C-alpha cells in the first residue's frame, strides 16, 4: 500500500534528525507524516541544525522542536523523558554514522539518543552516509547491534552521494520512508471497524445571539476518536462546541444542536459497528426560538421542551453502544439506570464534580459499567488513557461477538 493512502491519525512519532546532508529531504518526511494525521515531534542534533533549521520543522509539524537535552517543559517535566513515554514510534532520519554509534553504545548526549534511550517505543533507523562510512566495519557492527536489539533498519540504497561519488549509503526517498513508517503500525486491532464518536456540548438557540449550553470541552470525545483511529478504526466524529482543535485526518461533522446531532447519529450509526456517545447533549431546548434578539427588559421566562434522546432513538440498532453518565450525585445508580433504559453495552460513569475530573480537565476518573453487570473502577487517568480503557472494552465486545 502506498504511504499516501494511510491514515496515521492519533499516532505520535518522534522524528530524530541527525547531521547529514539528507536532512533536507526529511523536511518532506515530516510534512507527509503530519498530513497523514500523525503528531510529529522532531528532535535534532546540533549538527543537524547546521543543515536545516528547526523553524522549518516547527512550522510544518506545529510542534516544538527538541534541540536541547537539558530542556524542561512548562510543568518542569524533563522534555525528552516525557516525549519518550508518549511516542508510539521513533524514526531517525538521516541516521548518521556518528549517531548510530552513539545509539549502539547507549550514549545519551543529544536530543535523539537521550529520548530513544528513555523510550520503550520501537525504533526505525534510516541511515544515510558516504559509502566508505557505511561499509566500515564499525558502522556495520553498530547497525547489527541495533538490529539485534529489535531496531528496524531501512537500508540505504546505491546512488549518488553528497561527495559526488556513487555507492551504497544514499538515504531512501521520502516516499519509501513514509511507507516504512506506516508499515510499522500495521493494520491495528480495530482495522475494518467503523466507529462513530460524538464530542463536545450542544448549544440550543434562544434567539439569534443566545443559547443554552454546557461546560463540555470535547476533550474526552476527541481522545476516544483519536485512540480509535490509532487502533486502525474508520472513525467519524460528530462534534458540538469544543475547546480543543480537531485532529487532521479524522472525518468530522459539526452538529451544533441536539437535533443536528440526533439526525447525524441516526443517519450514520446504521452503517457503524460501534457508537461512543461522549458528547454532552442538551436534555432541553427552548420551545421556540425568537427570530430577533430578545430585548433587555423585565424578567423573562423561557419555556423548555425535551430534546430527542439520541441513544434511545437508535436502541434497535445492533451496533455496540457506549454512553457516558456525567453526574453530580448518586453516580453509580444513575449510570446503571441509564445503561438499562438506553440498552447500552457500556456506560462510563463520571462524577464531574470530583477533583481532576469532568469538563475541561485533561484527566478523568471514571467507572466503566457493563451490560453484563461488570464494574471497572479506574484511577485518575489522562483522558487519552481513559479512551484507551474504553476501547479495550469495545474490542473485547467485538471479540465476543465474532
Ligand atoms: C557537508 C557534510 C555532510 C555530511 N553528511 C553526512 C552524512 O550524510 N552522513 C553521516 O553519517 N555524516 C555526515 N557528515 C558528518 C556528520 O555531520 C558528523 O559526523 C557529525 O558529527 C554528525 O553529528 P550527529 O550525528 O550528532 O548529527 C557530514 C558532514 C558534512 C560537513
């Protein structure tokens, strides 16, 4: 499959750029991976920055480039350690003879080797160098050491080198590199599954300028969509008001009101294998919408009417249904009741008043209840981790059904 056909949404890639002439071609690699939806984090050696500027990578990837081993982030965390923990793959291109030697010997003196040493992520090494350097026994032994430890090597090809000579050592072209990166991810455990995710809060108009809304940021739903895409699913995201950027590469449709979201779910869910309803959908909307801005005056009474209950409206469909219960009291009993009434397979119960949980925060503490009576109480986790736990359960349900 051509690299350009693949979806890398939600994949986090560290692209290590060392000091070889081929660094300029890696700019194109960064651009292509980003366009395929990956979150690309570039780390550069000092020599690499003599060949190409960090500003170029930063502009293309929209992520800060790591150039300093000693760097701390805003939360005073060690950047390379945090980055190492978060990335799914480390790609080093061009991998110079010098860098390969450092990596093989566990030397951690530049932003690439220090991150690679601190990371459990798989390594894809893409050497580029003069043909004598490549053929040198030291280089070959170092490459072999790294291969034995599990690194994947995209071997250089024979061609014209920076010196003007022709030989083995020329870096593979950006297209082949992108293909090799895509191949590292494989098809993913949710490949072939269509998953519909809703996120954010709906807004119910009162008049042309006012609405009834809620505090949902969309972070939880977006995390589910990204994680599902990362696992290879074909994801469609329906979103209301959100305060975080959408991921490039995920099919997304804006559904501002509860009625818009209900119509879209009813249209799309019948072709899907699972629905995760993480959106905070309004239960009520104004019974009528004023055509002009309501003038300031005496007290105003708004009459509200119920919105369509989206999950109940698709109760007959055979797809796996996951709901959320955002509550402020009697969390588990309310969640169990919702699970039963709406014929869900799973419900994610979430006390939105708890410390570090709920609207807008980056973390969540939830309990996942199953139709089978199961109850999984999770600790305080990032929303990405919560999304992963939810999708683990969805995967189990797919396995049970097939
Ligand atoms: C113009 C020029 C081109 C170079 N190209 C390469 C190359 O393609 N591969 C390589 O291994 N080293 C190359 N070098 C040598 C490296 O830049 C040098 O070994 C450096 O220390 C590598 O540092 P790094 O591995 O920390 O990035 C080149 C040097 C110069 C001056």
